[in-house]
């Protein structure tokens, strides 16, 4: 699964959605591997557009998979990637990570 760190988005959710579609969508559609997008942490106003974009991309790139995380440290993103690698049916999901305030986000691999 290829990890793609999404950067350079404005703080305003509407502007961020426009920038994401303008700057990232074509690249993501052209990728040849399953993808894990890593968005920076953001407040609740960004969840709707991120999830909608992710779900549309998931439909567009079948049979490849695409999922995303929001926030979290590199360790938490790695744990999410490990989890998703063991869940081949999951695609189009947005997982919010908070390993600094909520404790362990995902259990360690068994």
C-alpha cells in the first residue's frame, strides 16, 4: 500500500476541497498501487468533503483500494496502514487518528 501525505491545503474547508480536487485527484487516479492518504489533522468541517472525495476515488480506481487517515503521528499512521493491509475488503474509509490524547488508536498486530 502506497502512502501519500496530502499537503498544501488551505484551512477553509471549501477552499481545501477545491485545492484537493485540482492538485491531487488526477495523481491519485493514475496510481497503480493501493493507496493510504494521510491528511493533516483538521476540525469537523473537513470530514464531509474528505469522505466524499475518498468515496468517489474508491469507485473510480476499482479494483485498487484507497483509504485515508486524518491526523496522528507517523507511528499511528503506520499502525493504520498495518491494519488496512490485513483488511483487504476495506476501501473508501476515512479514519481519524489521535494517538496523543486518546491513547492507542489501533491495537498492535497479533
